[in-house]
């Protein structure tokens, strides 16, 4: 019994300032316009029908060890934006080649979360972000810069440790936490040799608590990078970077609309 070849496919293009990725959720690669869309076990949420589809948020599920996830994790501290375009490709009925029949969704990656067996990538529609009024930067007492980004300008502080045991979100180290990063890991991250990053919520004498559980084998050498609470005290004492501080600590605490001017 012969099977009719698939005539329509979904094509995902991811692009940042340092890399590009072309993926398709189907069981075969698609070569189109000089780009090879590689087959990957990729799932997405249901999009609205018609014009509303372009405004919907896009949530993707991917293997946690794929190149795209590693790139997103490695670039999350820098603030480098990754755009995403979902196009529809069609197979020519008279030959074995593909062509773009339309664009279904465009936007940017908001963030990535990694669990034991799946990575979740959250994306925002370009139509939603373009309709925002005013500046995107927040006017707040604490610094709004992404830590170690170009706007922040601080130099990363890191150390290495060997994993002894992993209990869900808690990771214990053989020789404790290195002195170079001790006391400052909350808000930072743990990075495995494969490039996967896990945000650190808190630290103890010889262990750290992660935001999500991590599947890390004992004996693995991991990197621990210092975090920041975005206060002026930490910016000065830990990074000596107060010149680049992005907060406004001198905002008056008295509200004239509720207490009166005088």
C-alpha cells in the first residue's frame, strides 16, 4: 500500500545576533531556499484560528539537550533577543521540492525553562510587543538591567565544584561551595558541561537550591556563577559597578497624591 507524501509542513526559523536555527517538527529534514530545516521532536500549543493566530502566545516543547536550547540558555544573561518565525512550506505537486506558502506566526523568545526531560520555550507575538506604549525599561528603585548584559557591564564571577548528590532541586557538592562565589550565588546559576543552566534560588554551606529539579550525575564538574539582588550595595561591594547601576534609589517614598504636598 503506497502512502501519499506529506504536502504541507511547519518550518521554524530562530535568529539572534550570534546564531540561526532552522527546525521542523516532522520526521524528515526540509531543504528550502538554501536552508536546511532539521527534523526535531518539537511540539507547540494550539494557536487561534484566522487573524487572531498572529496575536497568540507560542509555547514550545523541545528536547533539553538540543543546540537551540543550549544557545538560549547561554545567551539569557546577555539580553540578546532571539526572534522566531513560523512559516508553512508546501511540496510542489509536480516535483520533489518545497516552497514557502505563507507565514503563520512571528515574534520573539521570552524565556526558556529546562526540566529533566523537556525544555519549554515561551514566545511573544510581534504584534503584542509592538502595541506596547512607551519605553520598556522600568522606573524602579532597584536596577532593571539583566545581570552581565551589555547594559549591566559587570564581569561574571564564577567558580567550579564537583557534584556529590542531587535531591530534586537541591545539589550538594563534594568539597562545599568555592570561596570565590560563596555567599553570592542566589540569583545566579549552575551550568553543566553540556551548557544547560539552572537558576540558583538559595545556597547553604555545601549545597545550592535550584529553581527547577536537575538531572545531574554525581562526580560531574559544574560551574557556579554569582547572582545579584539588584541593590546599590551589592552592585558596589560585589561587582564595583555602581557607575552602570540602572535603578533609581532616590525616588521619593512619599506619595503627594495620598499625603499632600505639604
